[in-house]
């Protein structure tokens, strides 16, 4: 232990950890389109340039165990992620913009979209 560490009060040593716990993820936002998985909330979130949003979510499907795993469900033509217990499908609003690459994901118009094979589906859910 160096001299600085010996003289630093224990409260200051814990400051980085406390800030990580106290400050919500939105305070850490840097880039438009930034996305992460929030373990405490068991959901994916993204920053649209001004605010943090979740994704519209469907009814839980099937059991899973690998939390934060995400995959495209070709049968349902939607994305789903594992919340540590169940697969959660990502719902969305079908747009009138055409696309051809089923499963492709892109960020435009302040939201994430995925291609269902015919049209883009907007995945912007509730403001967090």
C-alpha cells in the first residue's frame, strides 16, 4: 500500500463504487444509438440522442438461462432476448419503409429498427 492509499479515507476509496451504484445508466450516456443491457432491470435500453428508452416488449416465451443473450426468431420474425429466466420478444411498430434483409438491424430516426423481411419495424418503447 502506498502513502496515498494509507492516508485516503475509506469513504473516498469507495467513491468509484458508490458512483457506479448511485448514478443510473442514463447519466453515463455519450452517444446517440448507444445500447446496453441493464442487469438490475433485466432489459435492453438505448439512448436516442436526448433520452434513454426501452424496447416494446411482448409476452415472455420459453425458458432460457443466458441473461442478455439476444437472437432473431425466424418463426416469429422478431428479436428476442433472455432476461435470465424467459425469452422476451421485442415488439414494435411496423413502418411503411421497405427492406429485404430479414433480421437486419439499423438505427435511424432516433430509434432502432429491424427488418422483418418486408418492412422496417420500429423498436422504440417507453421513455425510461
